[in-house]
């Protein structure tokens, strides 16, 4: 019903999430990040683009519209 995948390029991470069917809220734990803090640029169907500081201890909540998606760019 939904998928989230993370890819790394150098020190930056990119996370994509896609949903099929009904709108939903999904959680994405960021345990894969290294030590320290990261600047997160989150673009989702409900809020548009938002920015925040995250770490490996953070779990993000993404709001996906019906047949929607989201993307996160994480930069140390």
C-alpha cells in the first residue's frame, strides 16, 4: 500500500515515499543517519515544503494524499 526508500549520495540522503489508494500518514525512522544533526527539507502532499533539524533519533511523520507521495533531502 505504500513504500519508502532511502538513498545516499556522498554525505546527503534522499528519502522518497509513495502511497497507493487512500490518503495516509506514515512514519519514517531516521536510524540510518550517522552521528550529528541534519538539515531536513521535507516536501509532502499536505504541508508542501518544510524545513527542520533532525538526527538518527528522529522519526518523521509524512502525510500522503490519495495516491500521493513525499520526498526528504537530508544534509549534514
